[in-house]
């Protein structure tokens, strides 16, 4: 499958990152094309962004090869159009490390080209809420308490009965 | 004719002679009677009759008139007094009668009035009793209704509390420990939850 041709670095998590990579790659492509016209045999040292550098290093890409560059751009375009996007929200602001670990899990377990949109919902408190295309997976503490609501009520009533017995 | 005249003259003479004899006898008898008391009274009567004009002169008549006036006045006064007494008696009787009649009438009216007041009081008491009973029933109904409403409200409040208990506890937990538990600490549980829902997520992504 062409989607598995390259591997996305963990730092590239969102669709906007893909868009930036595409724009940057197009600029690089133009620059290298012009350089190749001026000096065909000269290898140009690339000064790219961290994410693009990670992408190139991770996939061992020869960016001086125009076909490879074109293939990479096409792959990114295709990825931007069709990659599964998952929204995940936390109660507090998520740092890069956590996002990276979450992304790693999604790309390992769900889809290797999975993209994330990280959001912030303070009312979640503890846990997270994941939204796919058609479903919402509420994995917050609030939802967990709701699912165990009957157990909570029964425990409260039980403790009340025990308290009354103690008073009696 | 002559004979008849003769007879008539003889008869007149005879009758005349008889009348003379009777008159003589009568006068003798009268002269014999005057020497007795009856004759005296008769004399006096005759004398009084003769002297009546002297007795009933103007002074005597005036005196008689005065006496008569006095007597008449006395009679009038007596009659007036009697009439006054009678009038007083009648008046007092009339007063008594009026009093008794009016008292009886007033008593009768008072009795009627009292009876009507008693009837009205009985009606009022009956009406009050009915009203009291109705109010009591209404109060019971209202009490039951209010009790039911209170029970319902209580159930609703308890139900709402139970429904919102998770929110309350969640809010409390989030406020209490939300900022203390970092995402790195939660990561293990988040990954475990993701693992739990992995299959559903994959299916949903494949369905696109």
C-alpha cells in the first residue's frame, strides 16, 4: 500500500503539520530544481525545519532526487486528503511528550498514518475524550462515575442504612 | 100642644124643685164639714191659693232660682266629679288594658322575634357546622395533596440529587485533584482506556 511507503515522525501529528510540510517541500523542490539547473552535479545542503528533517531522516530520503521529492509530496498530499483524523481532548494542556506517546499508540494500534487534533476541555478533569469520524469515546472520570452511578447510589444508601443502625 | 107645654113646665118645676132640695142638702153638709180638721186644711189650701201670689213674689222666685242654680251647680259638680272619677277610672283601666295589650303584643312579637332569632341561630349554627365540615374535608384533602406534593418534590429533589451526584462528585474531584494529577500520571490509565476502545475505534475508522 502506497500509504505505508513512508513513515510519519511522531512530531507530525496534525493535518496542519502535513500542510506545512507540503508547502516547505514544494519550496525545497523549487529551490533544488533551480539549483540543479544552475549546477547540475552539485549536491545542495538542505536547511529544513525540524519536522521535515525528522521526516527525511526517519525515511532515509535522498532529497536531492527529484523523483523522491515528488513522491514524498504526493504521499503527503494523499495523506492530507485521506489520513484518519482523531480528535482527542484532555482536561489540561497536553505537552509534546504526552502527545507523542498518545500519537505513538494510535499509529501503532489504530493506523500508522493516523493524525491527531489535540483539544482542551477543562470540564473533563481527569481522563480524555476521543472523537473519531462517527463516534465519541468519553473516557473521562465524569463518565466513569456516570456509568457507575447506580453502584455509587447503592453504596450511599448502604452506608446510610448502616449509619441508622449504628444510631439505633 | 098646650098640654105638652104644660107637661114641660111641670117637669121643669119638678126638676127645679129637686135641684133646690139637693142643693140645700148639699150646703148643709158643707156647713157641717167645715167645723172639722179637714175643713181647716182645705181652708188653708184655699188660703194658700189665695195667698200664693203673695208667697211667690220676685224675691222668693229669685231665691228659688238661686237655690236651684246652686243645686244645679252642685249636681253639675257632683256629676263632674263623678264623671272625672269615672274618667280617671276608665283612663286607668284603659291604661292597664293598653299596657296589658301592648305588653302581650310586645311579648308576642318578642317571642316571634326570639323564635326567628333562634331559627336563624339554628340555621347559622347548622350552616357553620356544614362549613366547618366542608373546611375540615378541604383541609384534609389539601393536607393530603400537600403531603403528596411534598413527597413528590422530595422524590424529585432526591432523584435530581442522585442524577447530579456524578456531576457534583466529578466537579469536586476535578477541583480537588484535577490540577494535582498531571497528564503523565494519567497516561497509563488513558492508554488502558484507549486499549479498551481500540476495536471500536478501528471499526469506525475503517467504515469511512
